[in-house]
C-alpha cells in the first residue's frame, strides 16, 4: 500500500466521521425539537430548563441513558438480544455515506475542492434501499429475542408493516429513476438544477411524492403508523425489554431513519441542494454557492422533519387491519398508477424531460 | 489490499455457511444465512458488479430472509434436540456428493489456470446497471418475460392455496384447526 492510498483512506475515514457527527447532532436536536414542538401543539412548554432554552437537553438525556441500569431479561436469547440494537443502528447509519449534502465547495484562496458527498457510486439509490431493508432485522430480532409476548407481537407487526410499505416506497421511486435515467444520487440532483435551480422532480411525479411520503412514514414506524409501539395494546412494542443504552440505540435508529427518508425525499423530489436562483446570484463554482446550497439542503430536510413532528401532534393512530388494507389495496395500486402516468408522459413527450 | 478483502469476505462467507448447517436453532441458521448473503454481496462489489451486489442484498437479505425469519418467529420453532439421524444411508451419499463437488471445483480451477485465454480488461461492465438493463430488454427479452410470467403464476397459485379455506368455510376450517 503506497502513501497515496493511505492518504485517500484516511480522508475517507475523516469524511465519514464528519458526516456521522453532523447527522448525530442533527438527530439529537430533532429529538429536542420534537419535544418542544409537541409541547407547543399541546399548549405546554416542553423541556426548557437545561441550558438556554433547553438547548443542552439532548446531552443531559444521553448522560441519563449511559448512567441508567442495563437490565437484561433472564430468559432472553442473549446473543441475538445484544445483536439487535447494533443491527438497527448500523443499518440506519450506513446509508449516510451516499447522500450529496451539497455541491463541490472550492475553498477560497486555495485550489482545494471539497465534495460534500462521502462516496459516489453507480447504484447509490439501490444501496440505500438495500441497507434500509436489512434494518428490519434489528426490530424483528429484538422482538423475538426478548422472550416477551408484547415484544414478539410488536416485532411481528413492525416487520409485517415494513415489508408491506417497502413495496409502495420502492415503486414510488421508479418514476424518479425513469425521469433521471440513473441510480446515482449526485447525478439525480444535478439533473434537477435546470429552470434556475427549480426543475424539481416533484413537478413531474407529484403522485409518486405523496405515495413516497406516506410509505416513508410507515417505514420509520411513526405516527399515524406507529402500531408496533402502540402503548395501549403492546406496552412499548419490540423494545419493551430494552433499557439504558440499548434502548437509546433503538431510539437513535428511529430518528436517524427519519432523517434518512427526509434526505431521500429532498434529494429525489425537492431538488436536493438546488436553491432557486443561487447559481444566478453567486455563480458556479464558488464558495458562497456551495454554502448556500448546503444550507438549502439542510433547510429542506428540516422541513420534512418538522412535518413528521407536526403529524405526530395532529393525527391519531391507525388500526392494524386498516394499516394493512391501506398499504396493499390503496397505496400499491396508486404507486403502479403513478409509474404508468409518468412512463406514458415520458414516452409521449420525450423532449420535455 | 484486494487480496486482504477477498480473504476476509471469503472467510466470512464460508464461516457463515458452516454455521447455517451446524446450528441447531433454526433462527441462528437463518441469521447465518443472511451473513452468507451479505458477504457474497461484498465479494460482488469487489468484482466490480455493484448492481448485482445491491440486488443480492435487497432480494435475498432484505426480502426472502425476512420472510424466513418471520415464519420461524410465527411458528416459534423449538431448538431441535440432538438425535441419531434416521436416514443413515444419506450420510455416505452426502460425503460422496460433496467429494464430487470439490473435485469439480478443483478441475475448474486447474483448467482456468492452464488456459491461455487472458481476460480482455481488468474492469468489465458486466455488473453495471446499464449493461444489465440493456441486455435484459434486448438480447434476453424472452427469458425475462417468461420468468415474470412464471413468478405471476406462482403468486396466483399461492393466493389460490391460501384462499381455499375462506371459499369453503364449513369443513376446511375445522380441518385446519388441528
């Protein structure tokens, strides 16, 4: 191994570390934002005592999770019980390396160009779908290994739900692949930079966007699809028997998954890092353009995260049979319809796409 | 570097494959099988076939094995107790068949090393999305369509089998309960 390869590997490690730290920070503050926004929706204040305006609450929570007693059920299947939270968190974190967080940023006064993507490869979108589908095992195995009826039922429900809604999710993305003609996320974002940075795929594939959003909420087991952890029926679902840091890992995985599907929605439907008119004002490539684009990307993702919290404060929960009927009998046919419409339009007007 | 990763993932694949057979608990076997599929996907990535690797993970690890684990969890299969195998004659047969398989693999390895044909280039486009897509929809269109019809028939067949109880409620459900 020569020194150039070693430097490349070290740079990749640094990039992955930076991406993970940024993601974990955003996730920590999403948790705080959720508690505060839910507080305001329900006419109360939410956590506001730790630090200015409650800004240090995530770190206090983390400390609490670390210091709590770690209880392992006596009759649990030890190895799988320990493996499950690791799988859930790893699968959630592993997709972070493919998202284009912004365009290439040239650092002023030097000729260094920093790409805001950790890795760029041919099948990035399939990679995301593959890793997400492996994440189901974390929940399934947690439910099974706890040796608890509620956990088992929660795990079964969660996996049934995730398998069912994965179909709608995957099918809603086919239209985007048809429009872009590639699976490379960076290329998909580049293709949306026409019309002064406003040529977003949501305008060509609106039905797919609606289906994607519904399926994504179900994939992340959030309200109104949070049947796997319905307190009134299942105590806490698959993580009933998990405490301390192992519970924190599941918690973390759920919020990272929220962040992931928000980033995927932004990248595929809302133009990724394309900010309207940014290229006309700052020119390209320039440092300001890169900065504005990266901030634009983050703002779009935060909009989706807010949407999640908003829904949680607004909607009641589905019943399990309603959930399955909705997924298979409504979402799936509409996803097929959206593919049909988009494919027909591309076939009839091949020049306008 | 490549050799290191090849040995790593190859060893992972073989180790997991041995665990699939050796484990007594069906769920552990299933988890080991997932490990086999993921190590195979890593090997595909090293062969510059990222599309095949992604599909390997999505289809096998993400869909088929989820269903297998699901069924194991639903049936709550108990750990199989160690007992003497009833079909004793299968043991020598299995050993003989394994010997044939290893001999075949060795023959292929030797003949590959002896052949004078050099690979055209180090990086092929066999495993890329574009080449697979264009090959599937031009050269191999008929096999592709026949496979999809076969899968459709399998789905319809499974539906028919599953619905039989619902169509004849009286007798079939009482049979099913035991």
